[in-house]
C-alpha cells in the first residue's frame, strides 16, 4: 500500500492533490457530484475585502491546449464568504480548506487575511500576489522582490495560520521573488499562476476578451510551471505548491520530482469536473508503476539529477 500523505506547512494532508482557486468555487457545488473529502484540500475562490463583480464579458476564450480567463476576481467579499459560503462548505467538507486572498493594497491583504485567519475551517492562507486580470493591484505586488516581501511580512504579522504566497510567472526571475517571500517569513509559496496572454478575433479584428488580455492556463503551460517550480525549489527551503497545466497522476509525480510538496489542479476541473478525483484515484497505480512507496520521499528528487 503506497503512502500519499504529505506535510504542507505543518498540516498533514491525505494526498497532494488540491483543486486550484477559481476552478472549484467553494466546494459544495462539486460535492453534488462526488465526496470531495477525497481531496487533500482545495483552495476556494479568491476573496477580497469588498465584493467584486469581476471584469466585463466576454472574459473566457479557448486556446489550443488551454484557455484564457479574465474573470477579474469575482466574489461576494470576505464578510459574505465567512457568513454564507463557509457554513455551506462545512456541511460537505470535513477537512481544513485553503483560503485564497487577493487585494489592491497591503492593508487589503492584511484585513482579509486577518478575518479568514479566525475561521476554524481555514487551514492555510494562500495570498495571491499574482493575478494578471485586474487593474490597480493583483500581479503588481508579485513582480518585484520588494513588494512581495512587504505584503508577506505584513500578513505574517497579522495572522497565526500558515501563509502560502502565490507567485506570478510573468516576471524575469521567479526564484528571486520566492526567496524574498521566504525571507519575509512565508511558510510556503505556490506557483505558477496564469501566463499573461491574448487572442484576437479575426472577423472583428479586435481582442477576443473585453479585458484585452487574460491569463493562460491548461496543459500548454505545464512545462513552464515545472521549470519554475524546479528553479524555486533550488532557491528556497519552504514547501512549494506546484500548479500549471496538471491533468494526470503522472504530472503530479513530475511536479513532485521538480520540488513540489503538493499540487493544484486548475483548468482541468473546468474541462472535467471529476478531474481531481480521477487523479487521486490513479495516483497509487502510478506510484507503484515507478516504484514509489512514499510520495514524500521523492519531493525534489530531480534537483540533483
């Protein structure tokens, strides 16, 4: 019997598979399809201090081996997440959940994280400093080591639960930013968020997305994600949650060898709502195929290869 358990920032999870923020809602929608307690945990839809309607439509576009999104952090605001969404989630999920947080200022991040830190359902705070689809915030905090350090330090001083900083791939040196987060006290980092991209409607001779640009996700970005996780694993000692185009149990193993303690599954949940469940169910078979008895033993196994 293989052992899929991993320790993520001091919390043991049954397996490393985590549906990514923005692709799994608040969980209870998927609970109508299957028992979501099979998951290691999941990262719920990004919460902000105030409610957000999101970007104007169209804000989704298909691409070869992936998709573009410019949803723009649509959510009801942290107060309603706590008062309405978490109670519904608690009825169908008996594990700790990962709370994804976005902001437009350091004070925004601190306020929202402080509110969610007090919720017993929350195990980790995933602080998104990497969203490319909003203006006046989001990715701007994740594009320089100084800004990343500032946000991380401020949040860490305000909360008690593990803080995982979600990093942007739209930078020159992601490892440098990961190191800045570690130096500021981050308990972990997660990467990669979507790659900034766009499509053009040939008939209309105009961008497909109303926002003009959006975030590219899906299998097309998997090799980029593996490379960046590998680089960050060489630069930091804190746990890494790897994501970006993961669609199979083999991808989970590859990302683990690159240095990821856990993984997040994003766009694949939108293609197949059972994707995360299928990956978890297939993981023991793939581990046995490659002679892996304990998943935690191979974390970063390719770093010296």
